[in-house]
C-alpha cells in the first residue's frame, strides 16, 4: 500500500471517529472537571420524552422504561433525567409529550432551584429543538412536540445566570442541556461535584451553547449502554431518551 493510500485511511478513520463522537456520548474534561457529553443532531436522532406508562403511572427508572420498550420491540440507547418533579414523580413545570400538554407552563415564584429565576424550557419539534427562558418561551407561541421545564437557566443568550457566583460553595453532581444551534441538543452530566457557575461556563465556553438549562443535581442520572452505564440510584420523573426500533 502506498503512502498516499495509508494517509487517506488515517484521515478516514479520524473523520469516522469524529462523527461517532458527535453522534453519541463521550467523556470530556474542562477546567479540571470531568463530564459525560451526549450530542444529538435532531435531523438524525429522534429524541423523545417519557413520563407515564400505559397505566398512567410514572416510569420512575431507566430499567422500567427499557423493559416497556423491549415489550414493543424497541431498545433504549440513551436516556437522562429531564426536568424537575414532585414527590409523585410527576413534572412540576411545563411538560409536553407527543404534542399533548400534560402540565402547563409554571411561571410562579417559590423556593428551590426550579424557581431560581430565570428558569426555562427545552423543547424538541421534529428536526429542530432548543432551550429558552420561560418568559421568552411563553411569548414565542411555540407548540412543540416535546417540552420540559426546569430551572434555573444556566446560560441565557450567552450570559451566565446573574445569581451564580464563580466562588459558589454549593457543589453537586449536575446535569443539564444546551442548544448550540437549532438542530443540536447537548446533554451533559458531571463526573463529580461542581458549582452552578462552573457548569454554566462549560456550556457557554466549551460547548458553545448560548442557551443552557439545569436539569437536576443530586439525582442526576444517565443511561448510556455504549459507555457501560445505566444509573439507578434514585427515582426519576421525566426522562429524555433516544429509542431504536426493531
């Protein structure tokens, strides 16, 4: 094999590897912290939201959702907890599944991370998706196929949430979602404990997402079989997932 042919094979292998990394989950580090980053192009990857099973009860776990899908000849290839919920495991904010609004937009004030305004919504509508601050979403008139509300926003139009401090002492394992463009959603879970400002910088500066939303902290969970991981240490509310058919 000539040198030119060998060089072409090397270039092809690099390109294929990059494409695989862009399409799924991979380990990345930023500012000394480790993260699992899952990128999806909605023109190719048809993400869905799940909350209740056919009996109207919350799935509560990746294993329950996976078993239900297997009964239908489908498989769960990615999943992450996807928004805050009450003690009954049902969403406390906007939740839209298959075009049906199961919980209306929550614009009230209150305690806790969800109400640390501005909070926001991430949505999926066919090949397009995004993350928007709650009031902007309310004004937009959007009626997406899937949507889930959580809070606080991490990044709003390129600016980090004004109430976050670089020296914040609230450290948690955290997960969130960002939208680098109209066709891409990036879901991230931290390996260790980080503060809000550090997590927001990851989305804004490393992942180039001008809008990003916090999904949760202590219960942050990921199902990524390709990485040999399926968390099951806490009950879950809404779940975002990539499902493959038979």
